[in-house]
C-alpha cells in the first residue's frame, strides 16, 4: 500500500512539473508573439516615416 501511495505521489509531482513546463512554454510563446507584433508595427512605422522622409527630401531637392 505504501508503494502505491509513493508511486501516486511521484506521478502527481511529475504531472505538476509538466503543467508548470507547459505554462512556461505558453508564456514564452506569448512573449515571442507580442515581440513579433511589435517588430511588425515598428517596421510599418519606419517604412511610413522613411517614405515621408524620402518625399520630403525629394520636395526639398525640387525647391532648390
């Protein structure tokens, strides 16, 4: 009987460890996803500001 309790306790702790690992991996995936979205937003913003800068530079060249 003691062996069954010991085995069950060991299995439970392994399951809890696996659940913790799953939570950790989910959190990591969420963080990576958020970082990727921020990079996309930054890239779009940089492209827009770059396009504005290029058009402003073209305008200033035309004025000269």
